[in-house]
C-alpha cells in the first residue's frame, strides 16, 4: 500500500487548509508522460471515484485508483526542504529508473 510520512501529511493538510474550495482529500496517481514514461500526479479531490482505494492518514483522505495503486504499492511519499528547493518526494520500490528531476520513472 501507499504511505505518507508525518511531514508529508502535515504539509498536505497545511496546503489543503489554505484552499478556498472544500476538498475531501488528495488524489495520488500515476499517469503516462514525463521523460521516463510515467509520472506522479497529486491533486485535491471533492470525492472518491468508484473503485478507488481510500486511505485515512491522520485524518487526511488519500484516493488512489486501482491502476495507479499497482505502480505505487510500497511507495512512501515524503516532503523535503533543502537549499535547492522543497517538494514531495516519492520513494517508489517499483521504479527501475527515474529521471534527474525525480518526477517521472520507468517500471
């Protein structure tokens, strides 16, 4: 299954609280594209779609469609801040390689 570190959950909740619209949770998915074939996508959602796996992490709902879950199984999402920038980092054991930016991968 997919997991988020406490730091990532906290950051998503912080960003979610700043949104004018009332969202129910966060969608995490894998879509085609990027320089390595697949890329990660995160977006706020108003509701779950039929067939989604719904995770509740410290009160934060995470929606993952069945196809994406295949690629994300065992993945941990973290939020990191460095001198070079900040953002969400996917630690995916299913990725055989990734591009230099870390936002796309191959399986």
